[in-house]
C-alpha cells in the first residue's frame, strides 16, 4: 500500500521565555482540520504525549545482530595476543634460564626450585589484569548505548471532536496502541477549531520540544490550518512523502480490529498507582533468564487483586479497590516489558484500570 502524506513544514514547539506554542502540521491530503487553544496543564500534556511517543517508536521485535565486524576484530585480537604470548614466553624462558645458570654455575643444567612467593605474585598480577578488564567492559557498556530511535513510517492521528481532542498511534512493531484524550475543558482561551480527523507530523524534534513545556509558561496547542486552502502542488515548504506501509498497518484494518477487541467481554481490575510502580520497578531492575514471563492476576471476590511476576513468583499485593467478581479467577498476561512506556505517567496518574 502506498500512502501519500503532505505537510506544510514540520510540527514544532516554539519555546519563548514566557509562552510556548505547540504547532502540529496536519496532512494536507485530508479534509481541513484545525485547532487553536491554550493548555491549562502543559506538564500533564507533556508527560502524556511523551508516553504516546514511547508507544509509537516502540519496537520489541527480535533482531539478530550482525557480528561480521566483531568476528574480524576478534580474529585480529587473537593474532595480536598470540604474538604477545610468544614474545613473553621467549623472554620469560630466557630470564628463567639466566636465573638457573646464576643459581648453580657449576651445573647449568640443574633447575632451581620455584620462588616461595610465586603464588602470591601470580594472584596479585591476575587481580590487576581482571580489574582492568572489568573496568574496560563497564566503560564499553556505558559509552556504546543505542544512539538513535526509529520512528514509525506513519504519523499519529489526531481527532478534534466537540468535547475532546485525542491523539492515537500504533507501535512500530504493531504490538501496541496508544491514545491520549484531552478534554476540551482542559483547553482555555477562545478556542478556534474545525472538527474532524487527520494525521499530523510527529518528529523527534517535536518530541524534544515537548520536553520544554513548563507550568510557568503559557502553552498554546495548535493544529495549524495554514496549509489548507492553498495549492498544494508546487507550494513552497510543502513536504510530500511516499510511504510504503505493510498490509497489516492499514488504518482502517487496525482501528477496526481495535474496536472489535474493545467490544469483547472482559474482566476489569482497578489498581492503585503504587502497584503499577512496583511492577515497573522490579522489571526495570531485573531481567529474566528463563520463562515463563507473565504477570499473573490472582482475583478473589471481595479482596484486592494480587499480581505475581513470573518466573520469580514475586507477589505484589494491591491495596486498592476489591475485585467484585462472582468467583475466583487466575488470569495471565504477557508483553509486560511494553508497560515501561507508562513510567512517565506515574506522577500524574490517579488510578490504573486493567482489562
């Protein structure tokens, strides 16, 4: 599928000393949609949109590393080490023979006994080597992280409705969906809007611009209408992109599957924020080396839910609302590493609802 996206310029945040303006550039290929209003709580909006960004760029697919260059480097290192070992062996042998000859000049062929402190000297030298090796390994791990993120080939969708504005998008690996609802009550000032749905340009520069939002600066949210009502073809500053999307990423199909999933019968569990914090904190500090890798919900009527992290069998007791089911249930869910995108929402979240 080939999708044509056209934007007049890039979405950006203009951060001044007293005011910030957030300008989203909509897709000119769609019907005109615009919005201009002031954000009442810019910090909450910043954290929510940053979490949505983590969803959009998330890609947990396994990728086999290309170790060709590493194997070549390893071969060169082994050759150098072999040469060093041969040279050291020759020098050590010559020194040992010289000591033997000096110890017994009358009988040069007679071998002298090993020095009594040989073991202590060996351990000391080995400790120096091992400490240097550990230091090198730590420095390599610290200075060679992932230096870039891959954005999805399709930008998020924004919908301007009479009572709400919401941004939504799918993860790059097609495993997650994120949506941020912004009540129109959370917008101040004289709101100028045209209702509808469009996709907006959401770049890394815009994400970094979100991080500049502060409570002491008035912030204006704007889905820019300036690109509409002009001739798109040949217009200066209009960015046209031809994007090849996988069949499973058809918006109509993706949103249709999402609507069907939300219509299914589900078990609803309400958790306090500190329970989710405990889950994320443990997963952040520990990496499982074997399965199973699930979160097990143990639900008993009249009691708060209990979460069990496998394979450690770590029990996290919820102190929130009691489950109102009719009979005990045990439910397992997977994909728990993707919950890390919610970490930035913990300071502003009031409760967590799991379905």
